[in-house]
């Protein structure tokens, strides 16, 4: 019959692909659960107030028109919704695709079952597939994955799900995709009322009512349950021959049966005979089980609402049975702990000892792993509800009768993992050398017989051995028989080897050869080689497979975290403990087999990403445990620093003899030496781990140590800056999107003390506060800010030299980048404000239209210019306050960016090299060279912030004339000073000239150059028209507004480094 998983077996390949896809979806859901935006939970009051009106839960579907009308009625909510969407659309899209994949998986599984029933696959039906070993396993696991997918999506198993998230995902998908099937997905994932929070009550009929949302063929469910009840579908009983290990052998199958019974809840409720059979077979001595990837379930709690299941489980949960099981495992764990420690003694596990005692060693491994599994599961805090009196009583009984000590259990786990690791390595080596050693022993044995034959021929003299032709011929025949042994036919070779050993014993006895010690030695050596051949031929891969099955630690994928503190304390006390932990981590990697097996068999492209995820999770846990070493090192370093700074007195160059003892300070110096030695011991401990392959990720201990030191250094420096940079006055990037954030060396997060998330934000906002254009005046020539009222210096460019000294180039560059993003934010806010207060105001638009008609063409002189200009300013007066604030903020931040660029540039030691070679071709458009050079130049301060395009813009009507009106509206607030230029006229109505000019310049730079040309032309026309009017009225002095406009043109040209003819042309157009 055709192999079910053969590539040309369409039926087998179809279900294999479905199962492979399901495992990949689970990995993706688990991966994404770490990146869901926290704002969707609305736990913070500020988030509730800000986003509560745009984030909906499932109540949205009861009246979507109400919610949408509420959104449309407030333009600010629309803007917030757009901003929120822009910030979160990438991660939401990935979640949408994951939810869609869950729905598609269930649809594909149902379609496959329908195809089986309809005879689409020739000679294959549901019955024949369930008779096949692989088919049976795949059908069972496919149903298990269905429940796991739903569980991970709804039941808060991962602790991240919030009802608002799928609704917002649906809205985003519906708006971006016309053929979205999120209607079906939301029906599948709608709220069940279940909560995983401690103390929360389980909703009635959960999870069976939830699973009923998935329409699965009832016959299929019934047949799968039947197979799980009767068969050993994973053939694990053979690895556990002892009857007391039967429930452990069937543990994975029992977990599947527990989950799948919810698809047919009538069995749980009323079928007492079936439930009694299930409990007697799978749960006679255990009631805490591990389902997918280490999620634990206590049957005493889970089956409480089901009469038949609860009744069947009563015998297992009887306190006498609980006491019996706990006492038994206490005895077993104590016995095997002594045995394993004996096996792990140096030199005990030799090759001959291992080969002669394989059954004994395997039995010890079984007892160890069974005891560890039972004790870890049945003492886990996560398996018992502290509010349930009966469960508390059971747990207390277990802890008492099993004499539970987490440190002793952890030590048993360490020793078992180390024992298992050594045995596996020995067997792997013996298997790789098996044939070579067998051939070597065969050759040695044959040569011994040939030499004995030569001895009895009389040719080779040996002490007093007479010639014996019969023995000579017999030994030659034995030599030939030994050489004829065939390695490939191990059964026949083994039988024949036993016969040869027996024959050599008989020839020694019957021919009275005992008197000759040399001959006896030859015979003994030959028998020894033949015995070695038997041992070697019995080295089989089945032993490794049995060890792999018995050593499964996947049930502890989540429970192991409860032992982290014990692991770290053990490492702190004895750093060499890392070597045993290495074996434990490799043992824990067995959890990767379940999700990866079918993906690998299907040759799925998801194999790499799924392997990387689970391997990465395990490596992250390894890093978490071993982080205690860098932490301990830094603790010791702090003690050394304290001793050297405060306790140890510096020895002077000249010292009186009688004061030598005082300066010796032997006790503090001994303490420093002791701490330094402790640091070296810690580093040795982690380096003893050796390079290890965890899943598909190679863990290098040197890299682990380096990353751990960097992580601890980042944490301590960040904390020092967080605590130190706190001041008295009062487009978002997610962590997973940031190129600077690392999973291995994360930038730590602290509770915010103000609106800033980090110390850099606080530093930036403090600089913005003390250089606020409303309070200070910036003198460009001096690079200094002065208080507008007291005229005292507030700060200067020396501030950035101090920051450079304190935070370094990277800190100053980070400050620059933050200012850059803040400018982007301000410009985006400005565009939104422009839309609201100008383009949506008919009065303002009419005023602007009238003004444009009056000043057209721009080359002309405007008659009665004062009346026309100031009439327009008066009618638009209400918009200039917000306009001025936005422009000044942008200008202020541009000044700060200029100062930072100057400081970076000044501190950079430029090595002049000839980078330009005219003979080389110009880089192509797809070459990233220019982009990368730009980033480096900005980091070095070799750039002009005023030339940067911060945002993309669209055409805005009346934009040049609005900016022109804004400028001439501000000119009366300023006056010209021969020494300082344009300064504020009244401190009560503050306007700072440099931020005003740079803000307008930056704003115009974001648009097409024709807007700038039109803006400059309007200023030129204003100057000419005003001067013309003054001349006609014979006014002796040039108006102050004209002086201000001329100075604006001069400064504009100076800042932009444009030719002077630009301003001349504007004045003379």
C-alpha cells in the first residue's frame, strides 16, 4: 500500500499541509502577542480619555451608524483616528492576516473532511485514514490545533487578547479591502465572557459552546474520540514497559482527549461508563495535565461542571489516593536522586558499564522523568485556584506527603538532564563508531586465532607447546568463521558469535590447555573481543529514541520559569552550575519537536520562521537565567568602586615609616582582591557552558557574556540618567519597529515622571522650556538666549558642549533626532490647523480672495496699500495666535538643531581622504550609498537642518498669501535695533525674530518652490507699494514695517545661502 505521507499521496499530503499550516499559525499568534499595542487595553486613564471614542469593542456591531456618526461629527476625532491608524496599521495588518489564517484553517479542515466523505481521494475514506498510523495522528492533531487556535485567540491564554482589538482590526480591514471576510472572523472570535484573571468565574458552557462555532463533522469527532480511547496512537507505551508508568506514556494522548471531548460535551455530562473508562486508563494517578506547549489544566477544576466526568474523577481525587501517589513519588524521587548522583560520579559511566547495563540505566531515566513530571505538574501554583477550598486541600496534601522541596526537585531535574545528556552523547558516539569498532574487534579476534594456529603448527616457537595439527586446523577454521561474520546481518552474526564463544570455552576445557598460560591468554582475549562484538552489535538507535521519548520536558515549557530564581541563586553560589544548566536547556528544547515535526515533513517554507520563534523564546529564557552573572559582576564592581572611592586612602609619594600601617589598609584591600576574584569566577562559569545549539540558534557563551554585560550596563546607565535628568517644571515608533531596541540588550523602561517616556525626552523638553520664544530672545550673533524681561543670559551654545561631554556624540545625536521628529509632528499639526482655521472658514477665504484680486498682478504697485493690507490683517486677526505659536515652535527647534550640528561638527576630527574618483561611475538610483552617507553626515553634524524636507505635502490654496499676511501682521510687534537687529517691542506681547524667520523658512521649504517665489514677490510688492505711498505723502522716514520686511528678506537669503539677487529681485519685481 502507498505510504500515507508519500509525495504522490494527495490525501496524506493535504492533511499534512493543513496541520503544518496550523502549527505555523499558532507560532505567529504567539509571536504577535508580544507586540500588541498596549493602548487597546485602555488601562491607563489618559488613554481612556484620548482614545476611548475611537476604539470599540463588540458592542460596535449593535449600532455601527451611531459610532460612525459620532466620529464624523468631530473633526478632531477623525484626525486622531487617522493618526492612530497610521501608527498601528502595520501590526494590525499582521494580526488581521493571522485571524484570517485561523478562519481559513478551519474552512480547509472542513473541506478536507467533506472531500474524504465524497470520495475525492481514491481508495481513501475517513475509516481508512484512521486505520493508518500517520493518518490517525494527523487527524487527531488537526482537531487539537483547531481548539488551540481558538483558545489562543479568545481565552486569554496568552494574556494579551482584548475584544477591542479584533473589532478595530475588522474596521481597518474593511476600509482597506473590499473582499474582507472579517465578518466571519469576528463571529468566530466574538466575546465569550471568559477571563483568565485570577478569581474570574468560568462562563456557563465554556468552552464547548465556543467550540460549537466551528462546525466539525460529528462522525469525525466520534471516531477520533474512539481512537483516542482505545489506541496508543503515538506508540509510546513501548518506551514505558512498567505498568506504573502507563499514564505518563499516554500523557500526550490524554491531553488531546481532554481537549477533543469538549467537541462532544454529552460524554462529559452523561456518559458515565465512557468517562470511567477514560479516567481509569489515563487519569488513575494524575489530574493535572499539560496540553499544547506547556499550558497546564487541573481536571478537578475543569471538569467540575460535568456530572459524568466529575463522578469518574472522584476516585482519583480521593484524599487517600492523593496521599498514596504523593508518598510514592516522594519515595521514588529520593531513590533515583541517590542513583543518579552515583552514576554522575567521575569515571562511573564507562562504555563497558553502559553497554552491560542499558536496561538498568533506562529504567532509572524513566523513574527520574516520571517523578519530575508528576511533582512539577501537581505542585504548580498555576494549576490551583487559591479561591477553591477543595483544590487548596489537595495541594496541601501533596506538598505534605511528597515532602516537596523545590530546590531538591530542581537538583533532581539538573542531575537527570546531565545524566541524560551524557548517555545520549555516549550512545551517539558509539553509534557513529559502531561498525568501525565491530570490524576492529573481528579483525583482532581472527588474528588471535591465526596466531594460535601458527603456534600449534610448530613453526612459531612458544614455551613448551607441542605440534598439534588438529588444533592447528581447528583454530584456523575458527579464524575463518570469525572473519565470515557479517555486520549487516546482525541477528545471525550475534547467534554465531555466541556459539564461537562457547566453542572457545570448550576447547580450553577438553584439550587441557589451562596449563599453558599464554594459550589461555590468547583464548581469553579472543573471547573478550567476541563479547565486545556482541555488545557493539547491540548498540541500536532504538535506545536513543527511547531516551528522547522518556526525556520529554515539553510539559515544563511554562512551568520552568517558576524555577528561575532557584537557578540564579545556584549560579550565584556556584558559577560552574552553568554546565548542568546547559543540559537542562537542551532537555527543554524537546518542546520544539511537537510543532516542528509536521512542518518539516510538509517541506513548508514556514519551518525557518517557526523554528526561529521557538528557539528564540528558549534562548531568551537562557539569557534571562544567565543574566544573574552580569548582575552579580556589577554588584561586585560597585562594591569595589565604593571601597576605592571612600575607604582606601591614596598613598602619598612620600610617607613616614610610622604611618605605613595606616596606609596599608589590609582589610579593604583584601576585600577588593576577594571581589575581583569573584568577578573572574563568574566569567569563568559562563564560559564553561561551551557553544551550544539550542533549536536552530547557536548560543556562544562569550557572546552571552558580552550581551549580558552590555544589557546590565545599559540598564544601570539608563537608570542613572532617568533618575538624574528630572526637572521641576512641568509619529510614534513601537518597540518592535525600532532599530535601536534589542530583545537581548533591551533599553529598559521606567515609570514616566512626566509626559516624556525617557530621559532624552525630558532633557529635550527642558531645553525647549528654557529657550521658549515666549520667554526668551535668541541673539543669533552670540548664539545666546536672554530673558525678555530681565535681559539676563539664560543659556548659550555652551549648553550643547556640556551635553556632548556628558552624553557623548550618540546622546547628542539622539537629541537631534528627537528634535527632528518633533518638528515633523509640529508641521503635521500645522497642516491640520491650516485645514481647520483657514480652508474651512468661508470668511477667511473670502478675505484672502479679495486680497489676491487687489494685489494682482504681483509686479504692480498696490494703490492705497495700507488700507488694503491692514484691512485683510484685521479680518484674519483671530487665526494668527495659533499660527504664530506653531511657526515659533518649529523655528525654535531648528535653532537648536543648528546648535547641535555645530557642536557635533566641531567635536569631529575629520580625517581628510580622497573619496572622489572622477573615473568611477556615478552610483545607480537603487544604490543605498547616498542614503547611508546622509545618515553618517547628519550624525557628524555635516548638514544644514534648514534644507531638510521633513514632511510630504499637497497643494494648499492661498498658502503664500496667508504666510505673507502672517508676516506683516507680526511686524508691528517688533522694532529694529542697530546692534541686535529685530527685537521684540513689548515683553507682554512676545515675538522672537530668529525663530519667526526660521519657522517660516522651514515651512515654505516643505512645499514647491513656486510658493516661496510667490511669497517673496508679495513681500517685494508690499515694500514697493508702502514706499510709493510714503513718497507720495512726502513722509521723511521709512516705515518700521518696511524695515522689518527688508530685514526678513536679508535674513532669509543669509539662512538659505541663496544669491542676493533673489532678495533684490523680490524688492524690484
